[in-house]
């Protein structure tokens, strides 16, 4: 299996059934469970992704989230704003647009990931939590 830039793939083969499958998707949803299910119908499929509703936030609210957030010793997430759009760029990765669901909850469309910003009473981000791949990764604001 594998994925890059908003695409996912899975290839599998059952020697017992003498059958192979290849699943390719222009989506960040996992193709693994589909491939496994096609090889063995007893393998369950994952639930459908949650439908997310995007809201538009004023630029001044987005600017309160700008900063550098340390996710691990090797990875920093840079949050930037260009006009009325907000972006996230992790170390060694491309810059991706974030989409607001509220003043503190955002999601990405290129991968199944969400960001929850920890806001102070003035709405300024003090940290964030990245939700991705079943993990909750805290990001400590360093700038």
C-alpha cells in the first residue's frame, strides 16, 4: 500500500484463492480495507468519512492562529495566512490549505486530518492538536 499527494493505492494477492486485487483512489481515504475486503469478504470495511462543513472566517481571526508548532523533535508545523486562506506546512512536506469548521477546528482535504487549536480568551492560538491516522499529536507553539 502507499500514498502521496492525495492519492492512495493497495495491491494484494491471495495464493489460496489465486486472486489479486489492485485498488487506486484519488482520495486520501484508506484503500487497504477495500482491497482486503475484495480478497476476503469476511474483512470488514471502514465506516464512511464524516461529511465536513466549511465556514468562512475573517482574515483577522485566521491571523490569530499563525505560528510554528512543534509536533516532535524533528517536525514543526508552520501555520500561515495568505489573504483569507490559511495553510499548514509540516517539515519537508508541501503547503496545504486548511478549511475551517469553527474558529478552532480545521481540516485538510488532501489527507484525512484535523487540527484543533487551543485558543486563549482573545482567540489567539497557544497550541494545537493534530488528529491523523488515529493519533492525537499535540503541537506546542514555539513562535
